[in-house]
């Protein structure tokens, strides 16, 4: 007797988040096609409900353009550091399906951690991490924690926190207040990399952070073509594609 796995009926299959199905206009990013991971798709913030009080501040899920990520890392490494990169833990606050975590793990960080509020995205991210380990591309240990970024306890030791415009001002304020308390007396041990820095004013009004960089970072031609194709394929055309991102880098220099 042969045993065959029963294919699930469409009704029994868990529904994909809106924006992750082909019928929603999903176009796979070349990053996914090249590495066999799943980080493509655009999920509007209103579809990222988890029951958490911070849901309403969630912007959207969208994976970072690899060229923007790598250019940000180059900028950050040009800043003077008190300790070498292998002593820093990289924390992606709002990790989604983990594209930035995968890219960060290509650098020799002490560890790379992704914090994601939505359990479906966190589950997909964990699968991507497994694929990435098998490719041998990861130079750093990686993990995903499914929780609210503002409630996450920062790791001990030097830390670089990454934000790709994950949430609105109230969440960012709460997060910065907690991190400022934890890094009090540890000047130079916390850097923040902020891509698509819509809430830059929140950082400007937070005492103890010094801005090291403010400017636009351009996508590579290949990423610009890919992101334009993905965003113009959205059924409701809600998000626009640009060739650059407004970015900033901040350092915790302490309350004087
Ligand atoms: C623009 S995506 C960034 C994805 C990833 N960082 C990258 O660069 O590829 C923002 C992510 O932040 C998540 N998010 C929003 N609010 C959050 C919160 N309070 N805590 C943790 N994650 C949150 C969203 O679910 C979404 O996946």
C-alpha cells in the first residue's frame, strides 16, 4: 500500500497575509530567487494585527533593498568605534521575514537578533534563517524573537540597532526611553541605523543621542528596478517606489 500525503483543501490551508500571495500582486525579489529564501511581499500595516496595543502603529512589512542595507553598514563602519565589530550585537527592531537579519549575519557580528511582533512573519523569518545557515553565508549566530520591540530587553555589550521604518512615534519613543535607561553610563556602546527615517524628530528630541549621519542612500540599479516592479504591481498602488531612502545614524553619547 502506498502512502501519500493528503494535499490540504484550500479551505484547510492557513490564509496567507494579504500581500504575500500572487493574487495580491506578489513579485519575488531577485534576493529570494538567488538564495531560495522567502522575504518578498508588501503587507500593509492594517493587515498586521496581532492583538497587541502597538499594532496600530505598525507601518507595513517590506524587505530592505540589499544595496541600501549594505551601504548603511559601510557608512556605519566608517564611524569611529570604541570596540571592533565582532563585539557588537546587531538587533533588527521590526525584522519581518528577516531579510536584514540574513544580510547582517554576513558580517562578523557577535550575534544578530531579529525582533518581530507578527507571529506569521516571525515563523517565516525563522525558516529563512535555517536556509541561510545551510548556505554557509552566515558569519554570526542569528535568532528571531517574536515580541514587541519596545518591550525587548537590549542585549548586554555593544549594540547596533537597525530600524527600517517599522513603527510610528509612540512606539519609537517608548523604545528609546528603555534603551537610554539600559545604556546609561555606557557611552558609545549603542548605535542606531534608521532607514526611511520618518520619525527622525523623535530621535532629535530624545536627549543623549548624537547624530553621526543624515542623508539619502541610493538603491543599486538592480534593486531600483526590482522594487519598482514589485511596488507598481500592487493592486491598490498604495506605496511608491523611490530610488533612495532617507537615512540617519545616531550614537548614544549619554545624558550630559
Ligand atoms: C518595513 S518592515 C522591515 C523588515 C526588515 N527589518 C527588513 O529590513 O527587511 C517593518 C516590520 O516591523 C514590524 N513591526 C511593527 N511594529 C512592531 C513592534 N512594535 N515590534 C516588533 N515588530 C514590529 C512589522 O510587523 C514589519 O514586519
